[in-house]
C-alpha cells in the first residue's frame, strides 16, 4: 500500500508551522498510543507509527525540505526504510514532544521522584505580611507563625523505627522504575511498590509514619528593614520545609503589603504630601505647619504662592535600601478657595477684585487682555 502524504497524516497543510505540527502530533499520539489501546482494535499501533514517522520528518527542517521537494522518494533506498532513532533523536525528542501527556512513560516522571538515598532540598514557603506605611518607611520587627514540615526527631528523618531501616524494593531492585517493551518502544514506569523510591520501609516510624517528616507550627521573628515598599520581598534562609535524606532546608519568602496612609504617598524614596493653605496665607505669605513622619515642622510660604507649588524638605523621605541616604519629602501646596461667605466677606472680596483688575501684573487681567488680542 502506498504511503499517505505526511501532511495528510497529521491533518495539516504544507505550510503548517512547527507549533501546528507539534500540536497535531500530540493529539494523534494521545489518541493512538498502544498503551491506550491495549485491545488492539482500530489499528492503533499502525496509526501511531504512521503519525510518528510523519512527525519525525516534518519536525526536522532538513528532512522536511527534502520531503517538500521529492516526497517519499527522498527517503527511499539506502537504509531500506525509515530510521526512527534518527528521526526522533532517541527518546529525548519523544519526551520533548509528548511532554506530560504520558506522565512517566518516557522519563520516569520528569525527575520529580526522590530516591531515599538521594539528598534533596526542601520546598520554599511564602508568607504574605501586611504592614503600615510608617512601619515600611521606618522599619519594624514582627513575629509570625508558619506551618511547615521538619525532620522527625524520633527517627532522624529515616522514616524507620529504631534498629530497622529501608530495604531494597523487590519490584524494581532499587531502580525506582520498571521497564517493559510495548510495540516498537521500551517504556519505563515508576515502580508501583515503592513509588519510585527504590526502597521500602518495612517498620515505619510511629511518629512520622515512615515519611521522615512531621508538621510543626514555628514562630519566627521577621526584621523589616526601613525603606521597604509595597511588593518588597524578604528572604529568610533555612526557614522553609525540611530537606530530604539530609538535604538542606528550603527558604521562607515574606511578601510585604503596605497599607495606604491618609496623608502621605510614596514616590520612590520620596514622600509626597498635600498641604492646604488659606487664600490669605497664600497671598500674604508667612510660616505654616507641615506634617512629616518625624512630626510637624514650620515652613515659609512666600507671598503670592499658587496652587501646585512644590516645597522640598531634604532628608525627610524614606531610607534607601541600598544605603544611599534618604529621600526627600515633597510638599504640594493647595490654595483653599473660601466658601459659605458672609455678606460682609463678599463685599470685601468684590472690592479686592476691582482693585486687582487695575493691576497690570494680575494673571486674570493679563489673560483677559490676551483673549481680546487674539479673538477681538
């Protein structure tokens, strides 16, 4: 029987991208893989081989180029057939393409199994901590409680009772995997007797039930340095989950969330604050009280200060985490327009406004003149 076109086998057009080729092959491999069709119906093995052969050619740029020019004739003669080991680059290409579709068939579970004799680092932990704006700027110390695993003190992490130990698994002879042939391929699976550990504990520890770990709640003091901001991360080495088989303990990451302040806003290491002043203070000038994290300070407002003017207080901001001094406090002036005026106040303001219209330096008068000049 003549071979089907490789693109037809995968259900693709000749211009298909590499991602489309991989997706099509994955779908067919999942559908026709012999281990999913153990009853032998529907010619699954034949269809799986056909799809694998098509992918082996179309996934290789050189082979695909030859196939697009000469069709199946490009691979006839010479070796007397299709070379699967060349097409798939050994088991590695299958593992790359099939990924986690077949779990540990082609790679022993992606390397996540931990043999009892192999030391492995413990898992990292995360803790979300909320702190105030002032605590973030000035620094603080908090005590937190975290649940975590620690090495069982009774068995020292071995998982076995005193005087006993782990024995080599009879199912896999210590390998952690069992292998068997399925059609064209040799397949490795995690050993079901020892769950990939390679050994079996016949007399498990009563406290940890053979795991070597027990749960605990640990109180930890966390020093929050001055100058942290919302989203900062603190790393506490060795405060994570216990390691395996003598491996190191994981780390604890504390993620900081900073509450908003009613007066202040962070801008990098600078602290910004709005300062309302009365129309009279802005017009005549004088000293006013301004809030800082260190308390109230006196600042001088020049006569004629307008809304939006900025004043800088050096060194009144947040400390730099890299030790480069402190930021500044930026004071943003907002001139308050009076409301609910009395009759007398309104009369005085009208007189004031009339006098101001005669002032050639008045912004309002100058603006009115410009409008008349442009539009008049």
